[in-house]
C-alpha cells in the first residue's frame, strides 16, 4: 500500500525547520544553509556510502506526488507576482505532480522534467486525496516546510518521517514539534548518529 512520507526534513537541535525572516535573498531566513549543509558535504567528503549520503539519496525515491506549503514554493508575497515560478528554475527537482497549499489558487504550472505545480486551497485531507490519485501506486511526499509537515502529522496522515537533527541551535524560526506532544505514542522511533554529528531520526507509524 502506498505510504505518506517525509524524507530528509532537517531541523536544528532546538527543533526549528527554518530560520526567520524568509525572503527572496534568504529562503531559509537566518539559518542560511546550516540545516542542509550535511547533504552537500556528504557528496563531497569521499564517503559516498557514508550514513549521511545513504540517507540523502533516499530523498526522492519511490514518490509519485508531493505536497508542499506556500512558503516552500516562494518568499512572502509570491502569490501577488504572476511571473513567480518557484525557487528552482525551469527544471525543479521534484519530477512529479506537486501540490502547493495556498489561499490564492492559480492555474497549474507545467515545468520541465515532469514537475507540474498545482495550486490548491484545500485541507490536508483534501490535498492528500488529490496527491494520492496522482501518485498511483507510488508514495506521496510531504515536502515541507515545518508548518505543513507538522499539520499533516497532527492530522495523523503521515506514515513515516525521516528527520535529520543537525547540530546547530537557531533559537527562532518555524518549529516542527510544536503541538506534537506525545508523538512517541503514535510512532516507533529509531535513531542513527552519523560521524558528522547529524542524528537521523526515523519515525514509523505504530500499527
């Protein structure tokens, strides 16, 4: 049965999935690339089969659709710019139908490489129904940001999460765990510590 998964969604030691303020110049706010540097380093450090590299390569494996929040698609105010086409250029890295949650729907945007952005004003359950229909026999990825992931987890719609905890402290930004007290009662949790200091948490829904 296809699953709903979160992969490679990195947070700081204090649980923030992004810094603030987000802008065109600073997509991750004051966090910069601190939460994501482990992936780039794993490609360059001569250890292609190291822990970080192995987890990093699972980012886009087995997915037929993605759901993302409005702030992942663009900086504040992008909804008012009809020419905004996302952060990633004309060939985004998703290569699947991708559903952007926004209160300002617009026509679908077909990109190169198989990505089509669909802009929907929908509840998590409604958006997931659309994504599952598009994904067919493949899984659906909840791509972020932290508010979107948290909302889907709170609604009990996620089967598996991979959350790398990066050894940095941000003190402010968008929290992943806020309001998810007792999540360990719903998920079996395992952890693997990489030599980089990143702790890879795997949370699998208890059956």
